[in-house]
C-alpha cells in the first residue's frame, strides 16, 4: 500500500526556488501533486530535509505573476528535491 496521500501528475515547467543558502535558482519540475512538487536542479541537493524554501512557477500563460509558495524539503537526491506545500489545504 502506498504512503502517498496525493496522486502525482507528470508536469515539466520552470520554477524559481529561493533559499538564503544559495539565493535563487531556476529548476524544472518533474511531477506535481496537490501536496507538493519534485524540482530538478543540482544546487538543490545541498538542502536538508526540513529546510523551507519559496518557489514561483515561471512562464505561466497569464499576465499576472504566479504566487510565491512556501515549501518544505521532504526528500533530497542527486537530481533535486521533493517539496511539500506549506499551508496549502
């Protein structure tokens, strides 16, 4: 039985991730769910589980900027990080 609370959807888009340790990087999403997102970028591997970052999707097909979301690192691997949306019900 899966521990996963939300089903994942494959989705590739650019996302700007910010954290005081490295400033800003432009990563790429791999998949998305209602609970979080996996982001690929080698610099993100320096983060630790429990670190909180902010993220903003880039290049949306609307004029208004995407909201900046707070996310918590849940998993780290060589390609990037699994992030959980904070305060998103």
